[in-house]
């Protein structure tokens, strides 16, 4: 093999293929879209807006909290959040995506979150959890949570 091909052409070809794979829409930006959904969720949570919180969920989502009944559908998830918000005067939600893997129009995210709560009587408490979310692109191309399960470490 000629030195030009070995030292210039092959590395340039590999570099171009690598760049092409990273620049395709949807190849790398999906994790940023999911993280942005969590930012929107966090903003809604901190405002105690249960309806806005559920905007990241599919209409037929399944929500599986620990030590509580399974909630099916966005409406039931919103009712769950409303109940939480009604019994507290404030909350600060934090979410961290540990890993997210895409499989076509599906993604699986491992995460963790915590909530610093203030009860109506002024007492403080903290809730920490690990989560596993199954995301799916909806008909409009937006990532929505299809299933969310979480537990306490």
C-alpha cells in the first residue's frame, strides 16, 4: 500500500465516517431532548403544576412508584402529582440521567432523582430514588415516557 493511502487517505476516511455518524439528526441529540424534557418537568414540578409535569408522559403511560398503586394514563399520573402537591407547601426537584440508550424510536434511561419537600407544617424531608424510564417517540416526533418505574436506594 502506498504511503499516501496508508497515512492520509485511510485516517481521513475513518474520520469522515465518524463525523458523519455524529452529525446525523437524531443520532446524538436524542439524549439532549430527553434531558430537556426533564428540565421542563423540573420547572413544572417546582411550580406545583401537575398537568405540565405530565406533558413528558405518553397519553397511555404507566407510572410505577414504590409502595403505591400503579397509575395508568397521563390523567391518573397528574392526579397522583396533584395529591403530592396539595400536601406540601414547596418542593425542589432534581434529576440526573445516568445513561440512556436508543433503539430506533425507543430509548431506555437509567436515572436518579431527589425531591426536597416542605410539608404544610413547615417540616422538611427529602425523597431520593433510582429510576428506569422507557421512552418512545410519539407521532409528532417528541420523546415521551411510556413507562416509569422507580425505587428508593
